[in-house]
């Protein structure tokens, strides 16, 4: 059995243990998948690529140890994008560029277990894909979701001055685990880095109740809500002492914690805006108000990379945080977040 036959065998075997989802006329095993969509629904699509040494560890031993988590996270990060549109995840397709050293039954089985575990948790089906040889591991997953006819998609472009700014869950855990993997806190928070939880139910609820904008936090809060500011031509005032922390992260150094919460990324929580008169949904996922949307004196100025012209204002204990007054930081930090095309 060559490596491609091995992949087909393992994935087909695991696929057979999962009940087929309604609407999928043809999944794995043909040139393309065929889906029947509910009347009036709209298809929401996204794609994400994870590269060894860029999005997860370059070390081969770590890749071996994290096979399950890599499979899981590859699905979760795409489902999170679907949730950020207010849609319900439906199906995924996988393109796998596989190094020869990973083309073995043990690694592929663990990877597939993680992938199918995520599919089961989030209610999606693997409906097809492609495999090729590569010098390092590269995963691309495209995800599809559905929006009912009466449910509006939530874009980044709808925020209005006077809206409140919210985030789900807690921020900064994954960034701390990545930066301090051998610390007691980093070890305790490792699951937040390797096994993120996309906020599917919350995203769907927000779409129905009138959220004006939404984004999932993958590259860092500061950078990601900056995209909302840019697309909506608005500013935001963010209160650092309101950023939600897990109990474990709250014991970390204040400046390290805040920097991770602002620029660390990999949270896969939702950042969203609601009109001031609409209260956020209550449920299993906590929601925290961290600021408000403001009008821009000059709507053409939306550069978050320059603190002097950024539409984002930061406050700590009711005092502005600026390059000349950086407290609680010692100096003005780099807040650009994850950069996909550097280094």
C-alpha cells in the first residue's frame, strides 16, 4: 500500500463511522462533491492554509506529538471563520501536502482522528480533497456554511458610531502558551493554543439579533478589530482593563498579559459590535464589553500600524495609552499582531 492508498484507506475508514449529513449527495470518492442546499439558503465559503514552521511547530518531534491537535485545529480555524459570518458550518474539503516521513499509519491515523473529532463536534462533513508530496507539512482546508434566507450575514463593514464593542470568551491564553510553553501557566493553557473552540452558536445568535459587524480573532485583537475600523470607516475606544482573562492568565505579568491579549492571536474568539440598545446574548459562552465605536474626524485615516493615525484608541484605568504615555507598558509595544508575510 503506497502513501496515497494509505491516506484513502484511513480517511474512508473513519468517514464510514460518521453518519452522513443531510444535503450531501456525493462526498469523498469522485472528481467533485455534490450538495443540495435548502431552499433560499446562501452558501458561505472560506479557506485557510497552515504551514509547518509558520502556523505550527517546525520541529518534527512536535509535529509527531501534535498530530491529533493539528488535524483538529485545521478544521476549527476554518469553522471559526464561518461562525464570524453568522453562518452554520456545513462541510469541509482538505488539501494535504505531506512529507514522506509523515506518510505512515501512526501519524496519519492520529491526524485523521483529530480532524474527524473536530468535524463531529462542529457538525461538518469532509466531502473531498487532494493529496500531494511536500518537503514540509502544509494543510489547506476550505469550509462551507449555510445562512438561512431570513438570516443576514454579518460583515466587517457595518459598525456604526455609538455601537458597543464586545469579545467572547477570554483573550491571550494561546499567545501565552506559545511564548512560554514550558512555564506552569503555559502548560496549563496549551489546550487553548492547540484546541481552540470556534463560537458557532454565538455567531449564529448575533446574526439573528442584529450585530453590525463581526470578526474572529486569529491574528490578534488590535489587528483584527482594526479591519472592522477600516471596512466600516469608524474608530474604536478600547479599555485594556476590561479585556477578559482566564483565571490562569490573570496571574501572569500585567504587561505580558495585555500584550498577548492585544497582539498575540490564535484566540479564535469573536469580536463584534452591537447597537447600544441591544444586549448581547447570554449562554455558555461569556461575552464582555471592551469599548465602543467612535466616529472618525477624517474617515480616510484608518492606518492601525501608526499609533498617531490609528482609529483605535487605547485606555487603561481611564487614562489614554499612547507612545508618550505607554503605561501600563514600559514602552509603546508592537501591536501589529501576526504577520503572514514576514521573516
